[in-house]
């Protein structure tokens, strides 16, 4: 990245000073981390928690859903997967939209559309209409999911970007606990009430729109230099002349096909594969966890308590990963944490006692989610501003394909003669593939965003 460079040099004596240019990313090099960043983090943190809540909500009221609509568990699985099916095309659509329309507008429209279709889904008279409504909810809500982390990264000082963004990812266990709590508190009134409460959470989009400023990277690309100055001053930048013109490394326009050219193409292929393998390794196990735990002798209520405790233990996983990635970078902390998560999964899969099962599952929760926090941070840093939303969208696409396919295949393996232990070990092979793929990506800790 270049520092401040004159656009024009060699001016005649007595002439006005020419405008100067500065890369937007350079402003964040020495920017202090202030109260505005804490406020932005809190708002986006709860937005991400709502995303996790929405993804897991129906899982915890599956029994009531089956009884109410008089369908089998296969149909319930389809209704749950419909949200992820909607996110597959949604992630590909909303990523480019966020690069063109802006991060703030993307979040606002995505939250609004999600709220409407989620509310409509609670009135679904049958399985078919529910599945369609859930598909449309996923299609629209994937805008928030795609843009949350790139948006946050584009508002953070370089020196804290890694640590702060991993903390943002800790919204996931809060979302899990919210989904469990909602199911426990109002699940007895039926699945429709659970979905209705989830729809009300979309009002958080109003808070986000009011509090979180637009990305100065996007503003600079759109030629809105004065607006970029206003946002940067609000974020704590000082001493920059109003005559300074902000630039981004890839210019104002960049075709989405640039994601697949040269070095960028190699990065895109690797990160999409990582999103697929990592999501498969985590979600393939998580989606069937209540069933696996009941198969190990735990009651349904004990299984929920076990999952809740696992979610609590994810939080220190994020905290340690946040601290370590700020000191040692993305690549090695991500690699070590995924390997440790695979070890926890192996220990859980081969456990012969309840104590061993607890140790394995809690190790998996601690390290897997710490690794997810690092990965959510790392992925957005791999792209220039003009393609950051689109690149992140392709990554979410890889995740959602795995989210959709993995539960069905894992369910088939569990129902066959394969057995639970062999199935869990098969899931673990995807975590090992994630480690290998991660070694081929560049380190980004301490670098300016482009």
C-alpha cells in the first residue's frame, strides 16, 4: 500500500497545493480503537447471533413441527434444510450486491426481507408452504450473513482487526443459547410462536442501519470522497486534509470474474473448498448431535443441557483464538485449532465412557469455534475492497452446500450399518482436509486491507 503521494508535483511558486491521494487502508494503520468501534462491534455481534439463532431454531422444535404438520422426520429435515438451500443462491447474489449497493443498504434490505418471510412462514398451513417460505427467508437473510464480517473489517484499525473480528464471531454460541432458550421458554406453545419471535429479531436491522456507518472503502470506490472523510473522522481518524482524495488498490470497478483470474483465482478456489470441508466437518456433527447424544444414553433434556454447556465453552475458544491470532497470525492459529478440533471429534467418536464423551465434545466445541472465528476474519482479508463482498459470498456458498448435503449423508450413514463411531471419524477427515488447504493461503495479520 502506498502512503500519501502527491497527484501532481513540481508546482510553480505561488500556486495552490494540489490535492493529495491516500489509500483508504493506510488511514486505518494508526487509527485508535475507540468507543465507536465498541458500539459497532456490539451491533454487528447481535446481528451475527440472530443469524445463528435462525439457522438452528427449527432443530430444537423438530418434534412439535412433525406432530403439528403430521409429517415424518424426513420432511422435517427438508424444512430445516430449506433455509440453507435458500442461502446457496442468496450468497452468490448478495455478495455482488454488497459490492455495488454498499454494506449498510445490503444489511438493511436483507434484514427486512428476512423478517417478512419468516413472519409469513409461521402461518404456513402445511409442510410445502413452510418449506417455500423458509427457502425465501434464507435467500433474503444471506445478505446479512455474507456482509457482516467484511463490513466490520472495513471499519477497524489494522492493529486490532484480527482480535476484534474473532470476538464478533462469538455471536454464534450466543445465538445457539438464544435458540435453546426460545425453544425451552415458548416451545411448549408450538413451533409457530418460536418462528414468530425469530421474525421480530429482524427489527435489529433498524438499529444496525442507525448506528453502523457505511464502509469508507465502498464510499471511496463510488467517488463519495466527502462521505468517506466524514466516516473516517467519526471512526477516529485525525489530521487528514479535506483535500485528500481516498483511493482503493483495485480502482472503482472490478468484474466479479476477477475472482477467478490468476493469483486471485487460486485463492478463491482454496477458500471455497475450505468453507466446504470445514463446514462439513463441523455441521455434519452438530446437526445430528442431539441424536448422537441420545444414542450414547443421554435423555433429550440432558442432550439439550449438554449442547448448551458446549456453547458456553465455545466462548473461551473464541477468546483464546482472538488473542493468539493477534500475536501469531491467521494461518498457524487456524491450523492448530482445526487439528485440535479434529482430535476432540476423534475422542468423542471413540469414547467408551460418559466422561470421555464430555471431554471430546467440549474440546471440539472450544477449538472448532475458535478456528471459525479466525477463519471468518481471514476470509474477508484475502480480497480487495471491490471484490470483498463477492469473494465472501462465494465462501458462504461453499458453507451452505455443505450445510445442506452433510446432514442428509450423515443421517444415511447413521441409519446404515456404518455406525456412529465410523460416521464421526468420516466427518473428521473433512477437518484434516481443511488443515491442508489452509497452508496454501497467504498470511494477512498486520496488513492493510486493499
